[in-house]
C-alpha cells in the first residue's frame, strides 16, 4: 500500500565555490550500512560518515581507504512500513581544514548497486542525484546552497539512500543526516542533525590535533 507524502526534502548542503559537476573521479565504495527497519509512526534514524586524511590517503571511519582524487560512495539500506519518509543530508563545511565537495545523494528501491552505477531509465530509481539549488534554510553550521529532492510516495519495502562526494579538506570532512518516517519533520529533527554534525566535527578535530 502506498502512502502519499507532503513535499519533504532530501537535502545535501553543498560547499560554496567547490561544485564541479562536470568532473567525475574514479568511484570507490567507502562504506555500506544497513539501518534495518524504520519504526512507525515516527522514527528519526541518523546516518553519516566522517573522513580523515593522512599521507595522501583518505580513510572512512568504519569503512575503506582511498585516494583524495576519488569520489566516495556511501550506501544506507533500510526497510519502511507503509508510511511517509523524508531524509536530510548535510555536509559540514569548515573551510580548508574539513571539507567535502560535490556532495550529492539519490534514493532507489532495492539493495545497494556497485559504486558509480548509472541508473538512468531504471524503474528502481526514485530520485536522481541531487543538483545545487539555492535555499535559505539552515539545519546545521556551514555555508552554501542546499541540494533538494522531494521524496515521492513510497510503498513498504527495501530502499537505499546513496551519498557521494569528494573529500577536499586538508584534515578530512564529514556529513550527517536523518531519515525520518514522519510525514512532516519535527523541529527536533533539525536539532538532532545539527548535533550530529557537531559531534562529527569534534571527533575529527581530536584525531587531527
């Protein structure tokens, strides 16, 4: 059974002056995470990743290592009941020290695809890669436009949220988000996202200090 959603957002906070959509580096699988089943009627499930850079190698916390020139792909697989879903992704922009560029996200039905898989015309694709849009909303400290996606009606089943980007900070980078089964995100959702980003920044700073 499908359930109609009010327009909700899949948002990624891109970095000002660092978006180069026409340039794609080698795709690498950074981390694959299974979030399990999302409870209803309301459940906010956090997700995210942080990266450190040392000796010219980027290391994903709890994931793989790769070259700074590569584009990382993280996947978050979950199942939903017959209820609404909205998701938010935000990059943590701390200048040249901690930064991710070209941060994008997409949503598709089923289990994770191989990193860099094109899904144009694939019926499993629900939302294509996000593109830069201007949005004055603020859900976390940082700067730059949000990338917005409207999440359509979703039937009960398995879905994958995929996030990609490039780590360009001299010390690494981080992003965080929430998948929320509530049709309209509660104000506390935004607070949780901001707190998640702050915790990630603190952890990276401690590792690089």
